[in-house]
C-alpha cells in the first residue's frame, strides 16, 4: 500500500503542477507614453467668410443667327459660299483671278473652322480620259496647296479628280469648256 500511496501522491503533484502551468499568466498592460504639453496655439482664428453680393448678369446683345452655319450640308453645297476656281486650257496654274477666288474661299473656311472640304479637279471634254484625270488631280492639288499657304490646315482638305466625267456645262463650245476647267469645292463635314 505504500507504493499505491506514493503513486497517488505523485499523480496529485503532477496534476497540481500541470494545473498551475495552465493558468493564465497576467499580461502586462502597456503604459501610456508620458504626454508633453504642446505650446499654446498663437495663430488667430480664420476670418469669417465675406459675403459676396450677387449681381444680375448683364444681358448681352443678341447676335443675329448665322444663316450659313445653320444650313444643312446639302443646302450649303447647293448654294455654296465656296466658289469654283477656274483654270486655263491645259493648265494647273492658278492665275490672279483664281488666287483671288481661292483667297475668298480661304476666308470663309477660316470663319467656319470646323468645315472639311473636298476639292474636285475637273477638265473639259477634250483630251483622253487618262490625261484629264491627271490634269484634274494637278488642279485640285494646286488649289489645296494654295489654301494651305493661306493657313487652311491640309487635314481639312482632300482632293479628287473627275477629269472630264462631270462637266458643269455640257455644251460643246469654248465658253462651256472654260466653265468645266475648274477646281470645285464640296463641303463634306461641318
């Protein structure tokens, strides 16, 4: 029995030791850092907002409606503010009259800076189709180059040649032929 008592005592001591080890240990709470008093704030408080007196807007004089800007592309092209530039026989050179018309067209294009245009090169019915297509292209490019020199951005202009395909005047006279040799303007975007 002595052995049994010893065993019981050992088991009880072990159990007490284990139980003591499982107890929660007290956790040290962090101490707050000592506070240092800030010097007193000596800046003055912000000024109260100033009252703003509301005034009625001054009415602006009403501008007249722009009869050109409000028109559709079809209407603009039917009665175009851009006039055709005419060329001499077998020529893609702008003469004084052609430069004058192109300059007036440049003024219109500057006023309506959002417009994009196509410059069509046309020829009279004389000559082969191939020759007239090439001549029409040179005419359209001559007008575009001149307008660019007057400050119209080249990306607002494109060129196309129709040669003798779309005559302005279908008569077979010198007057009709002179009206067909032209750089024609089409407004393609507003």
